[in-house]
């Protein structure tokens, strides 16, 4: 899956928001851009952090930086900015693309198991008598 990349004009606006956030370091613009694009890739791919492309750096470093920014409210500020800007709506993740299993939405579960259990309970006893287990023991000497 190719990594999503920002157009230069869009990145400049996002970078301006990031520079305004207190408590984070965004001094090296190319490294910050690679990091934000890696997080966007993670949001779109929905995979494990260990699968982050090697070209953006160590997956553990990317995750730790992501977690620090989350604690400082950087992602919330960035999402507020993106929600207000109609030109950047392609970056937003909509819940309509997230798939869930039918029973996660409250669908009734299958009653096949209950029907099978009722059929087994109503069936005649098996042909092996319980005394068979005693008859196969070796006599003690």
C-alpha cells in the first residue's frame, strides 16, 4: 500500500498548526512530515505499528511520538483544524468505512446450536451400556 502524501500547500497549513501547538518539537520539517504521513498511513491501513514502513523510522519511535502527541492534545487540535477546512476533508476518517460483524450491531445470533443440543437430548440412548467400562477391566490377581 503506497504511503499517502500531502501536497505542499496542504502540508504548509498543517505544519503551521503543528508549530502553534505547545510542548511538541517540530523543528525538522521533513522528519515531521514523514511522521505525520506515517500516522495517516496507519489510520488508513489499520494495521499493527510494527508494519510502519522502514523509510519513516523505527516503528517504536513513531508509536512513542504518536502517544506523546496524543497526551498533549495535538491530534485533537489538528482534527479541529482539518474539520473546519473543506480542502482537507480527504484526510478525515469517516466511520462509514469501518466494517463490523453483524452481531456487533445487535443482530440476533444463530439458534443452530440450541437446536442441535435439543436434538441430542431427544435422541435415544447410545448402544453402549455403562457397564461396558467395568467389563473391560483386568481382573486383579
